[in-house]
């Protein structure tokens, strides 16, 4: 049976605003583990990845804040929000004046959450479940990446893909709270933020989180 993902999301989240980005409303969960278990029950599967779509992660919050505070970065441009999760960063980009936004995520629950959250905020988002890392970046001006350097192999794929995108003339912006596989030596820091997060997800209640641009010379 195909689950009613919109119903599930509404039933297991509350509409809240992330601490660093009060301009954006999202369907967010209060606790990670219970929702994770409910998602596995809903799909009848075990060992599923965490419900990334149900939380405003530190990297995404910092990147969304940076975009809202610096609208010329995205204004009038076609933007991609890679591994969009809740859609937070993409929604911020649209509020900052992006011409269009492609929110990409391979999690089907995330795709539904992005649609719901876009509607909450009155913005139009194009959504795709394709793994964009499998081909050169689609035509766009900016790629936004919130908190995606937490796993070694994934980080290597993302860096290679973004480097190719930069060669195409696409600006790549990254929000990251100090994950282990962030390639700092290949990045230029644009800003730094103190982001309030939950102990259910992180090792601290405040994460010092930076926004970076991928160097064209990496």
C-alpha cells in the first residue's frame, strides 16, 4: 500500500519556525526517534534513513539566513536546493527573490514535505526525486547545499559534482556546522552563525555554523 505521505506529515509534525529563520514556517517534528520509528511502521520497512525532512538542521538554517540577508546572491536567478530536506533553504531563496527553485531530494517523504512547506509559505517550488549527482548540474545560476558533508563517500560525490558545476559558471554555496567531511581547504568562508538546535539531533544546543562558497580553484 502506498502511504498517504501528506497525511502522515501533518499528523506527526507541528507548524513551527526555525530559530534562526523566523520568516519561514515548516512542518517540523519535536523528536527524531519516535518519528523515525513511525516512518518505518508506515512503510513496513526497517533500517530507513533518519527523517531529515522533519528538522531544520543547523547547516540549512545558516544558509537560509545568509540567503535572506544577502538577496543579491539569488535574486532573479534559477536556483537548485540540493538534498532539500524540509525545503527550508529553497523557500528562503524564493523569499529572497530567486526566479525559480528546483528542490531535489531522493526521499519521497521529503518531496511531500517540500510541497507542503512551500504552500505554507506561499512560494512555488519545482520538486524532483532524481539523484542530481548522477549527471552534470542542470542549468542554473546558484546551487545551495545545506548540511550534506556528514558521510565520507557522499561528501566526495557532492564535492566533485559542485566543482564541475563551478566550472560551468554556477555558484555553489554551502551551509555546514563543522561536519567531519567538509573540505574546508577548498572553500571560502562567507559568514558564521550561532544556530540553536535540539540535543535530540546534535551534541550541543548551539552549533557554530558557517556558510561557504566552493573555490573555483579547488
